């Protein structure tokens, strides 16, 4: 508001400038009036000085406001993005999200710092000037206004093309940033396939295109500017001609010579003021057009920002979400699930896990084991059926309350860039050193961590680079254990360990598992042998259920998975049976 | 009649991992531009001659061609657009683009609500590509994507589940489908279809068919043993004679699903719905799920109905924001119309179709 007031004051002040100038030309100089001349000059100087001062102050205010707007937009966006479900992150590359978060919001800076206010100022100035012109001489005012439609016509000619170019430029930027992110992330793969050259070539190609788009959009916006300016110049010229003609054709009959001179002088004063005003009239119009040129990229940025802000998180807490400690009884009742945009992954999953039990999920790759775990952690909501924890629908819990009481060791271990200790503390930021060491010991990690150059203060690379995969897994287990969760989900948590290390971890876990519900997903038989219940999944369904002893002795998928010799035998047998059946049927139908 | 109209047309081509925008391709595009030059008088978003760009799509690089056309008279529209389509096709055929056409978009102000400006594009498409075409509304109301739709049934049948597509059969179809994928060697050489058998008012049934030159006992037996479904043989000739009787497995599966995204088609325009918004439609219906199309309801009345509706998830029944969101989303899609503080279902609601949308390049691929 303050800014607006200052701006209006500024433009009001500027109005006087041409008047004073016209006084000098028209009166002070011809009449050799020193006093008038000096006071006009002083007046003009003070207008300019005051203007500069106000401008300075205004600029500061604008930057302040603009900065605040951008800051709050980024904060809002970051908040929002964190709330979005996994599906969002799966469908976009991190680099692209980042480009929107930082780049697109930045392009809005121009819009808030000034563009809006300057538009108001320009409109205000233009209106005052038009009034003044009509007051001074309506005929010439009409001439001056006659060219303005040309200005606005240019808008229709350039706007769509320019806005498309800016969209392309932003899009290209975000593609490039997404790609670089991905390539750097997968640097090992890129090098492993010696694809560095190829990646560089792709990227350079993209950069070149980006450059061409920039050139094109620059060319368009300067052509637009040049077009507008030319219209203004032509307009000014026409006005000058008109003014000149009016003065030339001034009807002096019936005037004395002195009176005639006086009249001409009056005309000159009016017209020099008018010409100055006409210049000032076209300036805000050009400025308006320039503003449009600035708004266009900002609008593209805004659209891209809102594309994300408008996404609603799939998983939200209900109004009276429950927050409470859980005991750990997990029930699935007829649960069905399909990932967004893909086919049914789970069908009719029903089981109950009592507190303290350990449940093993086994099955061929792609059977849906990880998906079951995702549903327990509420990374997704089930599409059919209900999942209950302690008898209450998971959808009624506050997400954070629930997740705080469970730990997951994911199939793909992720460790942050930072020290070993920091990574372990991620599970429980206020854990003591003793707790850290204890968790690491349980996970059979203490030994190797101590052997690292700086022990717990060794810095790991992003994704846990610089330590082995098995070591990473052990750190991930430690990170999960440190929170002392009620529910523990281990998705292939020990798959990369050698049998001896796995045994050790297993032993440690079994003491821990006694009083919490644990879900173990594994392909290796040794990992799941001792589970209380083994659920065998195939194609999203539970096909067998029982303990190891029960399952290994009967025909079925479990035995097929863990008794390969038997499985091969069985398959051969089945094929023979099918053929026999087919033959029998053929014979039957023939006879 | 003079009615200027600008179309911004873009064709996206299928990506290729070894594509690069070489000088010879640039030159070829220039040449294409000379052949298909048209004016826009600087009014379109693109230039009057084609401009080529590349998009990184995953690991590969796809190209896109952009061009604008200004049609001054109404009867110029279709030929001008058809010309552009021919150019798009030529670019794919001559290897200028990265691959075959994957999808096309057209943009003009308020495209969503201008059926008569859409029609020439539709006609031009059918003329050049000799296949049906429909429009999908994109995020903004000015851009439409051209694609093809498989029409299942009227949306109302889907909502009431009293049409030929029934979710009871969806798992069966999927079982057959996944069995086909599991033993590809055994099942190859034949085509597999579903025949929905349906008389209004009764529970629909499905029959599975496979067609080829000769019946195969081993296929029948394996399928019966593995998926407990019976396949009936049908000569390819018989099949081709009456194609409307049969539906591909994938289309039946899509049409019978009661989860995932939902596409609806109104006046040749496709819009996507989220299933979460559907409860609102049920609020407009009576107990027998008949939509009284001329009845209007106030917000309060709808809220009253929502509180007791079995179609609204229990947790949302008391939520007024839920109702607001559903109203907003369905009004944006013209399924619910606000009318002076009251709401009604769109008068042509019975004609709204439940469809599955495919990008141009994906329509044929869906059958594998
Ligand atoms: N984010 C996702 N979006 C879409 N489909 C997915 C997604 N994640 C998994 N799927 C699909 O769901 C099915 C089950 O996947 P899931 O990860 O649960 O398998 P899994 O049993 O854990 O297999 P593995 O032993 O290989 O880890 C697979 O067919 C997979 O293609
Ligand atoms: Mg998994």
C-alpha cells in the first residue's frame, strides 16, 4: 500500500516537469526573465531529486515485499510437496521437482516486485496525461490517441507466441535439470556402460536447444519492443506535425502585431508542453507492454507452481484422527489394492498378526510382498477392504502417530550423506550415544563401524556410497531398531549379508522380536524359517498359510520355491498330465 | 463466412534412445516447412512453418513438431488442419522424427467449450488417418489431446453395474489374461476374446473364446486346469464376420473395473474422473438409482443425503469439505451443473459414456 502511494506521488510529481520546461521555453527565455528561468530550473531539479529519493525507498519496499512473497510461496510448496504421497515422487524426477521449487518460484519475483504496481502507476499516469492533453487542446489530444490502438494490436500479435516460448524455455530447463540429476545419481551405471560421452552429447543437444529457445524468445520480445517504440515515434511525429500546423495556420487577422506575437508565444508554450506529454503518454503504454513481457514468464512459472500446489495429497488425516500407542495387532480383511494407473496388485488379502508374532511374507518376485508392507505403513491406502491395527482402521489413525511407532527397513537401503551417527539418529534424533552403540551392536554393525577411519563419525556418501551393500543394510537395521518400534517391517533386510552375519543379526533380532510384531519379507529360507506364520503370496493372493514345518511337507508354492528339485519334477509331471488329458479328450470327441 | 480461427498443433513422436537432432534433420524440417508453409499473421503460439524440438523422455529422446495455422473462413479449417496432419505423418515416414506419431495436441482459446471449432479437426483426422478420433481435455481448457477411446457402456450402467460389464467377471478375465502371459509359448498363434452375454435386467455372463484356424485341445485343457475357465473355439472367419459381439480381454477388464481412474466421454470429449468424487452422483439418484434428470437440490439437501448415503465412505459422510470438493470437481467436468444456488445432474447424463482412453500410438498396442 505504501508502495502504491509513493508511486502515485512520484508520477504526480513528474507531471509538473514538462510544464516547467514549457515555461522556460515559452516565457522565461523570450522575455529574458531571469527570475522565472532560475525558479523553473530549481523546481525541475528538486522534482528529479525528490523523485530519485522516493524511487530508492520504493525499490527497497518492493524488494522486501517480493522477497516475502517468494519465501512464503517456497515454504508453502515445500510443505505441500512433503505431504504428497509416494505416487507423486514416483511419477516425477527429483531434479524436475527441484526446478519447480526453486526456478519457477524465482521467475515470480519480477511479478511481485513491481510489475503489478508499475502497471497501476502506468495506468494512472496515462489517465492523467490524457485528461491534461484534452484540457490543453482537444484536437491534438485526439490525434495523439489515434495511434494507441496500434500499440494494443501488437499485443495480439506477440503475446501467444512469446508465452509459448517462455513455457518452452522453462520446460527445457526443468528437463535438463531432471536429466543431470538422474545422470549424476547413477554415475556408476553411466561409467559402467561407458556412456559418459553419450550423456554429454544428449545434454549438450538439450542445452543447445534451450539456447535456441532463449534466442527466439529474446528476438520476439525485442521485436515487440521495437514495434511499440516505432509506433510511439510515429505518434509523436504526427502530433508534432499537427502542433506545427496549428501554429502555422494560426489566424492572426484582427490582431495587432504585439498581440499576434503574444498568441503565437502562447501556442508555443502549450504545444511544447503537449509534445512532452505525448512522449510521456506513450511511455506508460510501452511500459505496459513491457510489463506483459515480464508477466508472461512469471505466469508460466505460476502455472507450474500451482500445478503442484493443486495436487491433493492422497493420504490425509481425518478430522479426528486417532493418536495413541499401539500394541501391535495387525489385521487385514479382504484387502485389495491397485497402484494408481496400474492393475490390481493385491486381491483378498486376509490375515491376522497377534502382538509379538513374526509374520513372514514369501513368494515369487513381483507377488506383492513389498506392497503389503507399503499398506501397513500407509504409504498407500487400500482400495478395498480394511486394515486394522489394534482393532482400529488404519485410516483413522493420524499418519505420524502410526509411523512413529513403526520402523521399516526397505528393500533398497537409503542412507543420507552424513556421518554414520547422524544416519542412525535419523530414526530417533534424541538418542544417546549408548543407544546408538547398542542398536549398532544388535544389527551386527558395531564391529565394522569401529573399523571405519573415523568410527561413528565417518562420513558416508549419498545413498551410503563408500560402504558395502551388506554394511548398508546393517546400518539400516540399526536405524530401525533405535526407535524401539511396536511394528517392525524388514523387507529383504538381510539379503546382502553372508550366512554367518545373517545368523548373528537373526539372533539379535529374535530377542528383540519377542515383544513386537515383525513382518519379514525374504527370499532366503533361513531368514523366515522361524517365523510364527508364513504367508505365501502369488500374484497378489495368499495361496498358502502356515509354519515352515507345515508348508514344506505339502505340495504347493512354498515347496516349489524352496525345494527346487521337487519343483522341477512336479512341473514335468504336470505337463505330462496336461498332455495326457488333452489326448484323452481328443480321443473321446473323435469316437 | 469469415470467421478467423487459429489452431496450434503439436505432434509428439515416439522416443528413441539413439535419436539426435542432426543438421540433416534440421534441413529436412526446413524443407518440410517450405512444402507446407501457411500463414498465421503472427497470431498463433507457433510459427506458420514447422519447428522441431526434442523432449527427454526417460532415457530416450522424443521429438515434437509444432505449427500454427490461421483459417480465415470456416470452410478453410478442415483442409488446413488436414494438411498439417499430412505433414506430421510425412515427418514420421521420412524418419525426420524420432518414431511414429505417439500423440497430438491441438490448442485454441476455450477449446473445451467450442464443439464447432473442434469438428474440423476431428474430420481432418478421420480423413487423413482413416480411423476414429476423440479429444481429451488437458489441464487447461484450451488444450485438447487427440486420442482414441474404447467405449464400454453408458456411465449410468457402470454406476449401477447393470450393463454387460460386471465386476464379478473382472477377476476371471484377469486370471485368463495372466495365464496367457505366463505360458506364452503354449498360447501363441491364437487370439483370445470375451463375449459378454447380456439381457437387460439380468446378471450378465461372459464366454471366453479363442480363435484361429484349428481348435487346440492342449490350449483348452491347460487353460481349464490353470485358470478354471473354459475357452471355446471359434473360426477366425466367424469372428471377423461379427466383430461387435466380441471384446478383447483387456477391454473387458478395463470396462468392468471398479477401481483406478475413470474416463467419461461427453460429446466426443473425454474427461478423467476420480472415483472418490462419484458418491456425489449417487446423491442425485433415487433408491432405484434412477437419476431424475430435472430434479434440483440445494447444497443443504445434498448434505442431508450425503449423511445417510451408503455410497459415501463412512468417514466422509459428515464432511462438508468432501461435498464441496466433489461438487467443484464434477462441475468442472460438466457432470453436475450449478443453477442459481441449486445443483442438478447434467441433462444429457444418460448419454455420458464410460470409456478407456488411449493415446494414438497406444490404441493398437493395447492388444499386444
Ligand atoms: N509404485 C508402483 N506403481 C505401480 N506398480 C507397482 C509399483 N510398485 C510395484 N508395482 C507392481 O506391483 C506388483 C507387486 O510388486 P511388489 O513390489 O509388491 O513385489 P514384491 O513381491 O515385493 O517383489 P520382490 O520380491 O521382487 O521385491 C508388481 O507387479 C509391480 O510391477
Ligand atoms: Mg519387494
